[in-house]
C-alpha cells in the first residue's frame, strides 16, 4: 500500500469534483496512437486571452411565510468577471466585465418582492436584494439557485467574449483571442470557441489503458483529443488533459493536471482546426499561467489570473459576517414590528 497526498486540501470546496459521468463511449479523434503530445509555441496572431470565472455567497437561509404557505429561501450574492491578458505578457493584465448582485432566492415557485435593507451608519451600507424564483422547494434550493444563476452569467460572458468557430476555421488560421472558463462548459453552443478548464480529476473518463498515460505526462505535454457526452446531456465535448507543472513524488499522480474541454458538434469525426490549434499550444499557455504552492494552496491548477479574479469578486460580495449581522438585525426588527402594530 502506498499513500499519496491530494494537493487540494480537504477543506477546499470540491464543486468541480461532482462531474457527471459520460453518456456514451469515448471516441479518439486525433490519430490512432494514444501517447503524450508535446506543446507548440503560442501563435503570433494571438493577442487576447480571457479567463472567466464566478463566485457566489449564501449569507443566510430563511423561510418565507405567506399566509398558510411556507417555502425555503435564502439571501445571497453572485459575482462574475474576466481577466484580459496578453499571452506573452506584452501588456498589463486587467479585470474586465465585473458584475455583482445580491439576490433573494425563493423556492416552490413563490415570487417574492425585492428586499431593501437600509444602511446603518458606520456599520453596513444599503443592501438591495433582487428576487429570484426556483421551482423546487428543498433546503438546498437557495444555494442551488445561486449556483445556477452564477453559472449562467459566467457562461453568457464566455460566449459574449468568444469568437465564432467558423470565423477562425479558415486556413491559415489567424486566432486573435481565446476564452477559458473556469470549470466545465454547461450549455450547448458548438458555434462558439470557448474552453472549459476542469481543475480536479476525480471523475475518470478514459478507459484504463488510456487513463494510465495521465500519470506519465510531463509539464506542458497533453493527451490526444477525445470526444464524449456527459450523462443526461444531449450535446458533446472535445477534451484533452494537460500537465501544468511537475509535482513532488509524494503527491497523487493526477496532481498538476487540468482537463480542457470545448464544444463539439454531433459529428465527432469533424475536428475543427481551431480546436486542434488551441490544444497544441494549451500546454505552453496554461503552464505560463499556473500558480505556485507558496502563493495558492490550489496550485498549480488554480491559474494566477483566476486567483486574482476570485479575490476581486469576493471583495465585491462584501464582508460576510457584517452582512449576516445586518440580516439578523433586520429580521429582529421585522419581528418586533409585527408583534407591536
């Protein structure tokens, strides 16, 4: 028996670990040989790289009581944005398209009114919560509702920033920009050139023979591209694995790996040239952006731009403890007002 350390600490959120299984057989679309592939240089035409991410915070679970009906609700916030950078660092990176909003989520199809918490001088600013409704009415409905809202906004931003696949598939390919989204792609849009980066590898997609090569990948190397569908989804993905950095021998074999995925059409034999191009230089580009363990506990998979974006998005969500206290105070005031008309 040999134990190896998971480089992602046990107290880190493992949302990406909950990937669905594949629906269909894996199809290998890049040559007959399954072996490590070296990286190519970043093309000179590439000027813009966008890293898109989002975050969410549930401040408080509540119940919403209206006459004889009681539904689960929650007060929370979401934030999304992107980092814009030059792949070779020829200009400063910048935070772009930042958006944050506070939300009152209600389950059971209930439509609440928007909520305003007045500011308290020296304690808390004004808090405005827009209303959102979910059909389900379970204890986890508010958190799931926030998560889905965040993912939808994140996905929409990725699509807005990306090129159309047909625009960059005419040879010679002049790829000017590329969009990487933190996490897997969650909609069907094969017309868009968007790439998801899955940081944790707890779901094994490949057959055992092909899976073994992952532990053998050296920094910047990738696997060949394969094609698959997620369980419960009708659309497909192209995907490949990239080794970002060498890991200490006591770490688990999949440490330092990311899985990249792109939208795929229904015909898996038609691999768009632009996707192959990005796969070829993804090892070089992503390794340049990889974080280091003394700066980020989720290194190297949590890219440096992603970490910077996360920090700003969390700042925009506000101080959780202060907002929680303001919510409790508001609810006590509402209760007192109801007791003494």
